[in-house]
């Protein structure tokens, strides 16, 4: 029971630290930060696939499949957000050309 409480405490503290760190990042650094986060999400996705592939029980397989789906959604969403943020920095002529493709 104490191990569970310790792990929960670490998780909550990490969440608070993450919120504080992200809230202090200036808007010009969000795109590079998102690119780094996308790379980390790719590593998480590969790890979820490996763990799911090596599972022996049905419960671990179901949880692993859920982890793969959520990691995929997270990674794709990160790339979409990064692309939209990069489009904000393009000039009007580049946006107009992109619309006519």
C-alpha cells in the first residue's frame, strides 16, 4: 500500500511540475517544445507496442492496446498542433499558395 501511495505522490508532483514548466514557456518556444514532445510520444508509442506484443495475459493485451491507441492519438494530435502553429508564422502569400494546392 505504501508503494502505491509513493507512486501516486510522484505522479501528482510530476503533474504539478509539468504544468509549472509549460506555463512559463514563452509563445515563441512552444513550436520547438511541441516538436520535442512529438519525438517523446513516438518513443512512448514504440514502447507500448513492444510491451503489448510481449504480453501473456488478456488483461495486459487490452491495456497495452489502449496505450497504443492513446499514444497514437497523442502523437498525431501533436503533429497537427505543430503544423498549425508553423502555419501561423508563414506570410499571407505562402498561406494563399497553400490553399490553392
